[in-house]
């Protein structure tokens, strides 16, 4: 029951935003009574947390598939990391998670819970990439910086799509980033 409710909560938010996610809409989408929803989730905040958890669990599962791919050398590993970040930041899952976070950002009770859930589900992905880089010879500090800068670069390109189409500049910036990391890796 929880899994069905979680999937439907994600779908409702993906299609209509947090405002569309009500106990009634979730019950209808899942084919259960409102009482059944309330049995598992006492209020709307609980179902919003369910939606963000489902969204980022799906994203985490996708990311883990990327992390499982072999990266025998620095270039393959960095390219895999960039590809995983593209897969996440250009996905509906990222935008659903971003939409939830933005919609609840002014709710002093719910926003900290959403932030904590996002950190709980995304931080291990970044840590796993750091660990992969460290295994390739990066220092812990440099691995953290490179993962963070790659995520910032790709998420920035994704957000830029609000006002501009994809262009050659974004690709060139990413290739410059990659080349700079490879030069550093060759020096180790």
C-alpha cells in the first residue's frame, strides 16, 4: 500500500505540482479510501514528504546504476559522473524534487523536513562519486571539490534551460572542466 501511495504521490506532483497533491487526489489515484491514506499518512505534509522521498528514491536508483558502471581510468570515471549528473538534472525527477522544494520553501515546518529528506537521499550519491575518485588517486578534498563543481556545472546548465536553449557554450565549458580534471589526474 505504501509503495502504491508513494508512486501515485510522485505522479500527482509530476503532473500538477504540490497543490494538486491532496489526501483526496492521492486516495483516488491509488484506488483507496481517504481513510486508508490517513491511516498511513496523518496530514498533507506527510504525503508531501512521501512524494519527495519517492521522487529521489527513483533518482537514487538511476544514479546507482551509473555508479555500478566500470570506470577503469580517470576519463571514463569523470565522463560517467557527468553523464549521471546530466541524467539526473535534466530529468523529470529533478524538476519534481525542485518543484516540491520551491513550493514548500516558505513553510517553516515542512521545508526543513524536505531539505533533510533531499540531503538523506542525494548526499550518498555524491559521496559515492567522491569515493570512486579517491580510488582513482584523488585526495578527499579534491574529490569533494570535483564532484561539487561537476554537479554545479550540470545543474546550472539544466536551470539555464528556463531562459535559453542548449548551446555550444555549455558543452565547451563542460569539456574545459573535464580537460582540466584530466590534466590534474595525469600529474598524480
